[in-house]
């Protein structure tokens, strides 16, 4: 059991690193949107990200879809904070 939990801990660490990297890029996108008077919400792009998550998830596509929605929500929240 410990071996599995250690593996999960390592995966969680990598996921956190990737999320932070994604949010850093989202901050840059927020600045661009602010400078160009663009809205934070982009329905078409969100649908594209979710579709990619489903496709990349294969038989687990419903789980990756849910993850994509959570990550998108965090990204929008962060972008909104950056532009205010």
C-alpha cells in the first residue's frame, strides 16, 4: 500500500507543478487580454480544451473532462484576479 501511496504523492507533486506552470501562462494571457480589451471567457476555446481532454482521456474521458472543467475554472478565476 505504501508504494502505491508514494506513487500517488509523486503524481500529485507533478500535477501541482503543471498547474502552477499553466496558471503562469494564464497570467500572461490575462495581461494580453487586458491590453487588447478581450474578455476572459472564451466559450470556443473552453470547448476546445474540454474536447481535447476527453479525447486524451480515452476510456477515462469523463474523468479528464471533469478535470478540464476544474482547471478551466481555476484558470478563469486567476485571470480575473490578474486583470483587476
